[in-house]
C-alpha cells in the first residue's frame, strides 16, 4: 500500500468509528443523578461537593474564582432531566434594576436577577433531555464559565 492509500484508509476507518464514540457519550434518556453530575464535573477538573441544605440537595463548585451551585430539576426519583446553575455576587451597594435589565437584554445564555439588597444572581438552565450528550454538557459548562467571567467584568468584581 502506498502512504497516501494508508492515510485514506485510516481516515475512513476513523470516520466510521466516530459516530459510535459520540453515541457512547450520550446522556441516558432518563437523565442523570446528582452523583453522576458530580462525577462528570470532577472529570472535567472541577470541585464537586454534594450538600443538602434546607432539605434540597445540590452540588457546590467553583470556576473563574467564583463559587456556584448546581441544582437538579425535572426529576423522576433520583434521575433528572435538567440542571440549574446559580451564583450570587455580594456587592457593597448592589446594582440597579436598569443594569440588570441591560444584562438580560444583551446576554443570551444566562439571566441575572436581584436579591433584596440588589446583589446580582446569575443563573442558567441546562437540558439533559433524551439525546443530549456529555459533550453538550461540557459545552454548556464552557458557556457558564464565559457568562460568569462576563458578569465579573460587567459588575467590576
């Protein structure tokens, strides 16, 4: 075989095995448990501690120098079909509703709300619906990281 033919044959073999590799990384149709999400997050190199506060289990983690929490939603028993990521920024004077609305008008992926002291809380929902994959979950974590970084700049954190 010529080197060109060998390269072509190897490329074709990889092309036909790639869909199987991607298929193997699918999230189960029933969703994920909080433990499975924590394991995935640790595999991505992040801290993931499951805690229970006020009767609700969640994952505590951090990225971009900011602590955040992951709540499981749309659950049937322990298996959940969506996640809610959330973090708050305790500011000396908070931000105005107008500034929060500016964020919400201009940012597509994560929304900001204000607590009773006008501190911003950033949140983002992630679907684990049937057909979703761990690659998509990793992509969503990357978007969350970008939104946290953008919020830090937006509020001069």
